[in-house]
C-alpha cells in the first residue's frame, strides 16, 4: 500500500494513495515453442490510480482519468532462417476501452520482420 504517511505541507494528503501508483498490479507471460514457431500470450492488470495527492479525482471513464484495466495480448513468431524471423502480434486482444489520461487506442495488431547481422 503506497500511502502518504506524513506531509506537513499538505496534511489533507496523509493516508491517501500516492499519485500514479496503483494499489494492485499483476502481469504474466506464457510462451510455447514448437520447432520454428513460438507463441506468446500475455496478460496484465492495473487498478485505477489517482492523479491528485488528495485522491479527489474519482470520476472514471472520462478524459483525464486513470481507470483500472486488464489486457491480454498474443504474438506468433516464425523463424525462417537462423537470421530472419517474422512476427505478428495483437495487443489489447479483447479491445478493452479505458482511460490512461486519454482513451486507449483499443486493439492494435502489428507485424514485423527481424533480420540479424
């Protein structure tokens, strides 16, 4: 619990949650490899945070809010050669909508090629 325990300059903040520090966080990654293919699944959770030291910003789902969120993602990598691999990934797979000051972008898919020299 990241709480303000003493603050002579602003006594109203004592006992309040430290700004931008969530009360709860969790994350995990699972990777499976079979031959030339690697698959990865990720998950993360963060409780809501406060932007004010008095914790008065309690309105959620609006611009400027820092909402709680949970996201899952996935990626698949195929190794063409020892020096070249292709990856496709999706972040926020379930297309969750929340605010981290601004509204998040939603689901994001991407692809990449890695070349090692």
